[in-house]
C-alpha cells in the first residue's frame, strides 16, 4: 500500500485522539477514504491494520507508533498512539505544572503497587497530598478531578464503578517506565510475555493471563499453562 493522504490523515486522527477503539478507528478510516480514497469503495475493517502497519514503518524511527491492544476491563480492542521514549512523562512538561506531573506519577505508582491494579476514586483524589514539592503547592481536589477526567479522555486511566484503572494508553506507553521502576511487582502473561495488569486468573495458582491469549490457548489445550491443572475459570 503506497503511503498517501489516507495514511497522513489517519495518523493525524490517532495523534489527536490518543486512543481509539477499533470501531472508532474504522469509522474514522471510512470518512478519510470518502475524502482521499482513489475509489468510492468502502474499505473493509482489516484495512485499518494495513494502514497502521504502513504508518508505523514511517514513524517508528521517530520513537512513535500506533499500537494495537485488547483491553480486558472493557473487553474492547484499541489503537493507541504512543511515544517510545524512556519516560514519556517528560514529554508532558509543557502541558502540565510540576504539581500535576507529581500527581500523575503518584497515580501510576499506586495503581502499579495496588492489589489487582485498581484504586477507589476517593483514594486517587487523596493522592493530591503527594503532589506538593519545594516551591509548589499541592493540587486541590477539584483540580485533581478535572485532571482525572482529562486523562481518562486521553486513555491514560479508566474510572469504572467508582474504581480507577490503568487505561489502554498508560499500559502501552508506560510499559518501559513501569518495568524499569517497578520490576519487582510487574507481571507478564506467560503466553505472550507482555506486561499484564488485567486478565483472567487461574483458580489453582496465581497465574494471570490475557483473555485473548487464553482463548487462543484453550482452543488447543485444556490445562493451565503454568500449574498444568485443568482450567476451570470461565473465559
């Protein structure tokens, strides 16, 4: 597929939104094809992956990519525009104050260290106490609420039933950062060897697996890939 205005427009859409569900990405691509496509044929859904692959070959040298992931908390597929820099937090320095960045780091830390990587919403707001630094006041809780809403819209976090989770963008973009700073608590799916925060846990051992990985695995085998006992948890 030749790189064209279709790719440029889709890249711009991904950059602007940050995180797109696979359905949103497909709908955007249909609109782009209507404007820039060489034919009037509506693209098939699998064309999205082809467009993304061609875009990634162009932007990867600039430490950027559009990542595809399945997000277990909502059972939804996403395309996520990410920076591959060692610490993407540093890229946000022009957008947020020092106190706001301290608050963002505190959220990342507490979600990483908490059981099942989720926090009550009230606990997230209480982390404003850690946003203060020399010469900078702590954030107010109303401002923290605004930031949580903004960051949720960008895909960094998800608030579901009064619980805060890592969003798809945080999981992909901060993978290297979290593995570097919290290596002792980070878990990997034993089927794909990718960092896992949310998935399905075996009933007989502590192993947690990505739902998509497990579905593919159980088409061939019926035992847990870790403890080898019969898998009994519904998928």
